[in-house]
C-alpha cells in the first residue's frame, strides 16, 4: 500500500513538473499558432467526419478558425 502511494505521488510530482515547464515555455512566446485536424468517428451512427483548424493565441486573446 505504501509502495503504491509512493509511485502515484512520484508520478504526480513528475506531472506537476512537466506542466510547470510547458506553461513557462508557452508563456515566454509572444504568440502561438496551432494547426490541427480532428476526427469524429462513430461506426454505429455511420459518422466519419474530419475537420481542420488553426488556433492563434496572443496573451489573453485567441482566435479559433475551423474550416
């Protein structure tokens, strides 16, 4: 039981450290542009859709464009 708790605690610390690192790096940029594709698939409902988009982030502002 103690061993399991230590593993989970250790993973949480690693996750927190990674999140902090990524956050600091992202905040150091003047702006961020993210291009993405997302898919919706549901064979039971015969749905197979795909869309592309772009997300721009600058400070507290963002613009999401989905085509």
